């Protein structure tokens, strides 16, 4: 079945209508709701089991780049608590060719590198949590929480002690092992169910955000830039006929958009109306062409 063409000419009125429908699974809305330190600390506490009663620093959409010419990373919600523990919370709506595990590795590595100034001792590395909240099951095992920490022994009874943990939550899964607040939060993310004080607070925050004129304006500006980039990408694609030229154009356009808008690869491909499969094919064509030369 042929995929229906997307509308690349959305109006300001449509952006406003879209904003009225945003829920917490939308990255923009998630960032705004979690910018409330009290609410954010309660969510993090439910997901990690740690006491996050006091937030020392909270930055939504924190961009981190270690070297001037290196690739950076944009964290959805970056938090440091009063005990100097770091948290990165990400809302994830896309499953991109099994890329998620490698993405967690990169996010964790960037956290560590950001702490390693000259003369910094390894013993000073802070405890950290990288948390992905997925609206799909990334591993297909039906579990609601995938807890990854470095351990050894037949039953994983011996911890490495590197002070880092990766938590990947699947809102579609079921588990009796999670605490009540964690399940309540994940149920709310899944379908908007309000089943207690935490989800009630989240729901009120979402509704308040929808009526925030400043955030509405920010969202509309972001979406206008988003659709402008879509149109630009599609126009360039129509003007390129040769296979190798099209592949090279796609790679260059993806890199251009990622650098310009600080979007992730999957966001950029969606913005350009391209699939991960086509992107990987384009890379293969370009790489083969370079080898032949």
C-alpha cells in the first residue's frame, strides 16, 4: 500500500490545534512538565527508588558538546540532586533499528566526559542514571522495566561499583515488581490514566502547559522551523535525480539539519520524510562509491 503524502504546508492555526492535543509523550510537553522541580523530583524518585527530595539543578533540553567539532547530545531533562547524583530522563517514541542500547551508551559516555576536567580524579565521578521512558517495548520481552547495571557472578550478585545505571521503561509492559508511583506514572504516560496524586499532578501540569501563552508561542515557532526544514528537504530531493547524487544529498541534508536544529537522527529523518532504511541505504551507496574511488 502506497504511503499517503504528508502535508508540508501546515498553518499557524493547525499548529495551535496540535498544541491543544499535546500530551506528556510529546518531547516538548514532557520537557515543560518536568521543568517543575517538585514534580520532576517525584517522578525521578518513583523511577529510581532514590530519595530525590531536593533538586540542585534542573535543565530541560540541555545541550552538551565536549569538543568543538564533535557531535553533541541534547538531553530531554538533566537533573542534579543535593547528593550530587546526576539524572538524564528521556521520552522515547521511536524504535530505530535497535539503536536504543547504543544511544544509552553514548548518552552515558557524554555524562562521564562532561565531568572529567583536567586533573579530575576517577573517584570524583558522580553517580548517574540514564532513564529512557519508551512508549513501545524496545526488547519485545513484555517487561515494564529493563534495569541495566554492571554486575558479575552467576546471579549478578557482585556489582562492579562504577556508580552508573541505565533504566529503560516500557509503558506497554506489565510488572508487579515496580513501586506504586512508578506504575502510576507509566500508566499515565501510556494512556493518560489518572489513578493517584502523582498522575493527577502530571495531568494538571499538562493542562496548565496547554494554556501557557509563552510555551504555545515557543512550540509554534519550533514547528514552523520544523516544517520549513521539511519543505526544504523535499524540494532538494525533487531536484536530485541520480542515485549516487540523491544518496549523497540525503546524507548531507541529514547532517545539515542535525547540526542546525540539534535534532537526533530519528527526529531529522522524520522531519525530512525519510525512513531509517533509506538513510542506511544512502550511506551504503556513498561508502561504496568512496571505496571505488
